[in-house]
């Protein structure tokens, strides 16, 4: 009976119900998408870096795990020293350059041969490896997003490049150019942003890292297999605060709309509340009815919000194929829990107000 | 100090053959009800003494503002008395908390209002069933069928209040009020919003409930003709009962 009462009440004012549902849907979608976008980008970036195939990455002192934002590059001759270390099979220098023209990218300047040794080489979907100084390798996702084909001329960093190949994604960057050309282009001759190190065996990684720490104190040494665990929002300064602020904003939207919806509901149903009291409904019945109604509205909002999240993700990915939005069951459940708690909290005052209404006054309400 | 007036007891054997009881089902003693208007207390009831026997039907008449509705709300436990006693089936409402009065109302009182007061979102069936739900014993299909058949609602149960005539709405309200077999049915001008034909139907049904099922009824009315359906008529004025005479 309570279920019938709630469903019929929700259907009685379809527009108001729809607004409430949409508010919760937006709340849920905001939480799911903001977290999905940040964690998706971080995870995808980390997977690409792990996918290079090296065992260790060396960066300058105090370097960020966001590779494109790292500071002054290191002398290329460090690579020679690294190659002499015990258990080191190969060392590949790379100069990383942040590019914001035509999208946000980190361009890898690589030495073709050493990068191939360290990473095991690219998988070529079309075209051939770097041969000339202006050859550009583009991964399949970037090629799709930027509509690039093999043989095209592509302007990057104010330089015209010849698209030599479309490669399979997952090897660190989406755009690769010859190291020497990039060094000249950005004025970093004989410099490298990172060194990728391949050990003779993976179990020698710790030994090699210890040697590097000893020989190059202060430099940042990271095992690539741990990159995924490092790429979290808590490790990025300010990111977690931003996410929390966005979640708080989303909760506020849902809470305020639910509050307003239930408040107007209670005012509109003043007489009905008086009737229920005349029938012997106690305060807990009134509170339960309104909170359950709010929760039911919220459940519809959660379902709509999950659908909206997937729809927005599909739309984003259609427009921006290089984006990665990670929608996880864990965060859907968390967003649902947050929305449900917000809906119950938002409806609490109106429900309490309704339960305290004087029955006689309520019955004479017009 | 209020003016108390005790209604005249009905002549033995005249109205309640076979129904006489040693204990009244409803009794008020020096009942006062004050409403706060700004800084002034306005008395709505000023020392009402009133008794209703089980199975009796009583009509309360009086001009607007004489305290009829206040009396109904206080004896129904919807409003708290300011002074005096209200005994419903032996329970003193004035000594009960709001929660206890609500519980007593749930089990012993049924209300019928002038404006029907059906829940607009529910069907006729839902409006009746919700009373059973609140009562706590769940839906009793047999009782439901008996009541709806008796009130001629069988074909209208799936309609919402907005799809029912005034007479039908009031019959649904009566069904809702009696579905849990309350000790007392309190009706606040139940024919006030009805035309004469529907008024007669509703009054006949109330009389049928009283005569056939022994339902105790207290009804407020402005309509002198309506009182002819009741065992006894009580007149109120200025918050007191001025007399209590058997109906013709």
C-alpha cells in the first residue's frame, strides 16, 4: 500500500518528478563522469607508459609523474653511464615536449633504434618506421581523432612533419618524432627528458635502481611496473581537491532540488497529511512515506544518471577519441550512495515539518 | 468559569432497545478548548458535558462558530483539550500523549468530513485500503467487500476522486471511516457539499450503519432535516451544549 501511495504520488505531478529525477541524474552523472574522466586519463596514461616495455624510468630531480610537465632535461651523456651499469640491457633517451596546438599532446622525441630495443618496437598498422628527420609516427587513436593518414603533412610545434606510419596505441605517447629533430626544434640539443632502461631480467630492476640512486643521487628513479599505482588523483597535487569540490557541487545540486521538490510536495499535500493523521497515521508513518518517496525518486534518478553517464561518455568519445572516461561499478555505487544519502537528507526537513503539522490546521488548509 | 450543560438522557426504551450500556462509549466532563489568537485565548468549548451510548446516533446542531467542529476534533483526538476530560471507550484523551491519541484514533475513531478529504492520487479502493494499512491489520478483502457492497461502491473502486460524483466521494469517505470497525464514527457536516438527493443517500447510509451494524455515530450538521435520521439531537451555542432532545 505504501508502495502504491508513493508511485501514485510521484505520477501525480510528472513534471516535478521529472525535474527531481533529472537533478539526481545530473548529480550522479557529474560524479561518475568527473571521476571517470580523471581516473580514465590517469589510468590510460599510466598504461601507455607501462606499455613502453622498459623496466625503469629515470627523470631529473623532483620531476613530476606527469611527464610532459617535467622541468629542465638531462644531458644525453647520462645514457652512456646508465648503459654501463650492471644488469642494464639497453637505454633509450627521450625528449618530451608538451604540445597544445590542435589538442593536448605530449610528443616523444625518440632515438629509433634504442627505443626499439627497450620497447620491443612498434606495431605498424600502416606505413613504415622513421627514416627521415621529419618523419612522424602517430598512434591509431590520435590518427582517428586528428584525421591523419599516412603520407600526410602534419604541422606540429610549428614544424611540418611527414606522417610515416600509423602505429598501434600503447607505447608511451601518441606522437613520436626523431629525437635529434625535436632537440633542435625546442633548443635542447644533447638533452633528454627521460631515460628508459631495460634490464637484462625484470628481477634485476631493484638492483639497477639502487645503482642509479647511488651514482645519480637526487634523480628520480621509478620502476615502470608501478606507474599505474602512482597515477592516482591523490598523487597529483590539487586534483583530489578539484574532484572533491566537483562532487560537493554535484551533491549540492541534488540535495537542493530534492529539498525543494519535497518541500513543495509537503506544502501541496498539507490537507492530505491532515487526512492521514485523522486516519491514525503517526509521525513515523508520515516521515517514512515522504522519505521513501524521496528515495524512490532518487532511485529513478540514479538509473537515469547511470544511463546519462554512458550517453555522455559515448558522445565525448565520438567527438574526442583520445579521451578516456573510466566508468567503474565501484564509482557508480558510490555515486548512487551519495545521491541516496543526499536525497534522504534533503527530504528530512520537509518530512519532519510534515510530521509535526497540526492535524486540524492541515485539514482546513486550502 | 464555564457554563456546563448536561444533555438529557434519552428515555429508556425509546431509542436504544437492546442497546443500553452501563458505560458510555463517549463522555466529556467540563470540556474546554481554547485557541490562541494573538495574545488572547479564545474559547471554542466552554465546559461541555456530553455522553454518547454505544450504538447511539447523535446529531450536533448549532450556528457557525458555536464550537461544533472543535468538539468533534477534540473528542476525535485530533485536537488536545485545554481543560476537562474526554473519555473514549474508557480512555481519557486528555491524559494521553499525541502519539497515544493517534493510536487510539487509529483503532477507535472514524472520521467523515464535509469536503470528503479523499487522497486525490489514490483510487477509491486505495483510499479505503490505506485506512486498513494504517490500522495495521493489513488488507481484509472480506471486510472490504462487505463495506463497499453496502455503500454501493463496487463498480467505482478503480476511479480516482476526481472521477467520482460528490455523493460517491462521500460514500468512499464513509467506507474509509468504517473499514476498521471503529467504536465511534464522527461526521463533520457530511452532507454540506452535497445536493439534496445525494444528502439523503448519505444520511440513509449512516442510519443503516447505525441500525444494522450498531455503529455509534456523532454527526455535526446545519441541516435540521438531517437530524431526523438520528436518535438524538444536541444543540450547541457559544461553546456549550444548550440542550439535548430526542429527535422526532
